[in-house]
């Protein structure tokens, strides 16, 4: 069931009876392209200008996609910008151009939508004494609106008119949500919530967005459930990011659970979750690994969900990268964690799965050596029987 990608590298296509669905945090972050001291001054994404430069890192991302050849793929950390200067350029100038001798790849369908990262808030959300509007005081960390966005590319028709987004679902409207509290000098919690009532009245749960985008594959509809929860770090003893990460993951767990989904409403005001008979694949960098960091049990909400089949994609490259860590064959990031997931519903038949992490003697291994060559994350894929 599980394999590394080496058996498929360079084959040019997936087996015809399967469809390959993947997730890839491409790390097209402004910090890759600009000095750190310039980031707080940004008002708009630098990505359009970078795409025009035939950029080495972006060529590496395209080469990986050409090697793995997913039929449907979620890209995390691809800034939300106008398609004409963003994803359309990436398709025409990178994916539809051979990279390092690989066959070109065409995705006629693309979906993107706004995200909360970098969207200014009027509040001092990090409690540093000033409300800057950006960075830690944005509704989710970002120096400009659209940073760390998401895109879905597909060879199969995306049913965009039926897509549901949860960008504006308010954190306060999740029953039993986590509440971070201010801690005293001894790092003990006080009775004062970290966020004021006024802030929580506007605070979105999703740090980017949560999407349900249906895709037509033959006579079957599969719901692509895409997200990129906040990393459960970069905070303090109040653990505000860890708590948000847990509740962002919980949104999808509840979305799949009849009876627990009644409180949910999407950006069009439609309530409820996904039908019991619907097929789906959960995709994204969840910034959570079982038993590690954040709030205990965060990713287990999905991995142990009765509707989810965790096929545990793996690679030999991950194992060799971190031989001292048990389970490193499942890692999806150079920083030694499994955080990127492609989780199918239990009604889908998965023929194969893997993490693109070639070892030193395999094609593409050079792109694993440094973030600047591609990404600090690895592409994760599953092959589903049509």
C-alpha cells in the first residue's frame, strides 16, 4: 500500500486506473525573496515580480510537480494574488515549461480564494503595547494581505460554484473552544482572557481559510478539504497559537461529524457540514504531528476520525534524513516532523501513497538539500482508484 515515489519518478504519468491527489507546501514566502528587515514594510505580495524572474526556487517547485505529476494538488504558501499575475504565470511560465528535462504538465483548472493572513486588525493581538495592524496584530500572522495563501490545481473539473469557504467563521462561535489566558510572571494562568471581548467579536478561527472544493473525477465527486492551520508556536505560555491550531483542525473534524456540525456556517451563511455519504480528501499543512507540540490530540482529531483512512505515506529519504527519530519515514518537512497530510475518506480505495523525498542516488535529490532549491516541506501524494 505504501511506497516511496522512487518507483514512479520519471514515469511521466500515474497508472491510468488511479488519480493522484497531493498536497505541497511550496514555501513561496516573501522571506525567501526579500531581506528580513524589508518584510514589515511590505503592503502587497512580491510574488508577481518574483515569478517574472524565472526564479530558481520556483523552478524547483515546478520540477517536483513535473516529476510526481499529481492530477490534483493543493499548494500551501502560494500568495493570494490576482490569477493573471499569480497562478496563471506559474502555470504558463513554469509548469508548462520543461524543468531540468522533465515533461511539462498542464492544469486547466485552478481555484483560489482570500485568506486571513496579513489582513489588518485594529487590535493589539500580541499584547506588545501597540496595534500595528500587520505581523502579529493581523487576523493571522502576515505582513500583507494574502501572504501564505492557497491554490488548488487540477486536471479534472473543479466545481467552483459549489465550493464552501470558512474564512469568516468566528472563533467565538465554536462551542467549547479553547480560550487562551494571560499568564503572570510565574507563567501561571490568570483569569484574564488573552483576547478582549471586542477582539473576539471579530476574530476568525481560520488562520488562512478552510475550503471544501468539489472535484469531478469521472462519475464521482470528491470533496477537497483544504486548510493550513497556524503553527502551534511563536507565542508564549498562553499557547494562543497552539489552541487556535487545535480548533482549526477541529473545524474539519466537526465538519465530518453529523450532530457536531450544526454550529458551523460558511461564508455564504450556509450551515452544517459534509454529508455522511460524501467522499473527500483532507489536504494541507496542518502544522501538527501526533504526540508533538501544541495542544495534545490536535491532529489525532483527524487521524483517528471514523470517516478518515490514514494510509501513512512515507519515504526512504525522510528515514535517512533523521535516522535517530522513530517514525522519520513519515516525516514531511526538513525540520523533522510529519505535518503535511493527504487523508482520504474510508470509502475511497487507495492503491499507493508516498512522500517525495528522494535519496542521494535518486533523481531530484539535489532539491532536498536546501530550502532555496524548492521548499522545506515535501510533497505528499496518494493514488485513488477511480
